[in-house]
C-alpha cells in the first residue's frame, strides 16, 4: 500500500524539479528516493520563507518614513481636537 502511494508521488514530483530549472536527467528521475524529494522540497520552502522575510523587512523599511509622517500629522490633529473639546466644555 505504501509503495503504491509513494510511487505516484515520485512520478509527479520530478516533473516539478525540472520546472524549477534543476538539472535532472531521465536516469536520475528514476532513481530519486522519497528522501531526496523531501530534502529538495524542504530546501525550496526554506528559500521561499527567507525571500518572503527579506521582502517584508524591505517593505517595512520603505513605509517607515510615511508612517512616521502620518503619526505626526495625526498627533497634531488630535491635540487640536482635544483643545477644542476642552474649550467647549469649559465654556471659553
């Protein structure tokens, strides 16, 4: 039963390897083990996670100045609104 399930996985995953640009010959495709496939895909996932982290860090750095500017503007508006409310409440 296990052999039947893994045979389908081993037959379909090597096609994915070749799409990624990996140099896998037809002979190598026949000799790939499940461990090789898992190792390859684990490395691919780790690389994608690292790329995503780098892109997120870059995005946060690019937005930092914009966010600081917005916070400063909102602070001034909140302060002005608070003073206006205090004037209305005190009757001045």
